[in-house]
């Protein structure tokens, strides 16, 4: 049995609050869209932009959040009982998914699970920009939304990266604890 001491506790409810975190995510999303759209529309220079597949954009927006959560879960799925999963249905049709590690796991594995959606979805959408350049506006909206969803993940990661190399991470209701092995 490994004895662990708490190195640092991060309480996001107290530090940021849900409203402030939402505003930070929203502003990041807006800024990301402006930068991405201006950059991509000048780089790719499509002759015309098509607006005939708005349903695909709406479907993509609805699918991004569950896919984001699934990609968080994928690297830690093998941990089974250490992971607490909860799905609530908003308005009976849209899932609100909560995934929490309630037993300590390695810092590196936690970081992989935390950042996987950002890298996978953003890479996929970046490649899509070059394949479907006439839909650059749709794809940059999806990318900006994904980046906005990833803001809390990036805030978590910024705290975890500074932790000692062999640290363990355990989540709680308000944030997470960074644990280190106890020296005897």
C-alpha cells in the first residue's frame, strides 16, 4: 500500500466559480473564432463559401460535447471502478456527462485524459479545413466551440503540469487534489 500526502488542493468552485469559468470559455471561444476565421479565410482563400449544409453544422455542434467527454474517458476507461460516470439528460434529449476519477491515478495518465479531446478534435477539424475549404466558416465555428469547451481542461492542466513528476491526481466535487508519495 502506497501512502500519499496532499501536495496541493485546487478548488475550482472557489477559485473561478461556474459563471466566471463560463464567461472565460465564451470569450476564448469568440477570440478563437475571430483568429481562426481571419487566418484560415486568408490562407485558404476559397472562391465562394457554401451555406447549404447548416444541418451538418448544427449536428456537429450537438455532437462535439459528447465526443469531447468520450475522448476524456477513453484513456482512463481501463481503470473501471476508479472512474465515476454520470449522465443526466437535459430536456430529455441532450446528455450532460460527468466523469470523475475518485481514486488517485498517475499525473501523466490524467494529463493525457485531460488534453486528448483538445488535440484529437482540433487535429481532425484542422485537416477538415483543407479538405472542405468552402466550409471554412462552419469548421472554424466548430473549432472555436471545441477550444471553448477545452478552457477548463487547460486550466486544470496548467496546475497539474507544475506538480512533481511522480504525483497522483484525484478529483473531488469542487476540483482535484495533487498527491505525492509519503517519504518514510
